[in-house]
C-alpha cells in the first residue's frame, strides 16, 4: 500500500456506536483483505450471497 492510499484509508475510517452501546469500526476494504474475503464468501451458499 502506498502512503497516499494509507492516508486515504485512515481518513475514511470511522466508528459508530450501536443502540446497545457496542462500537462498530468501519474502514475501506483494502487489497490485502482479498484472501480473507475470498475464504469468507467461499463458505456462503448461493442463497446467502
């Protein structure tokens, strides 16, 4: 990841508090997320996608 990409991703990160008090952290999908996303989506059935 380039410095510019890292800075853009940091800028886009945010957190939100859920109604039950838990905090949800959101960030852009990064190229290095690809293997984990492929594994996760590979486990879904067609009805779940």
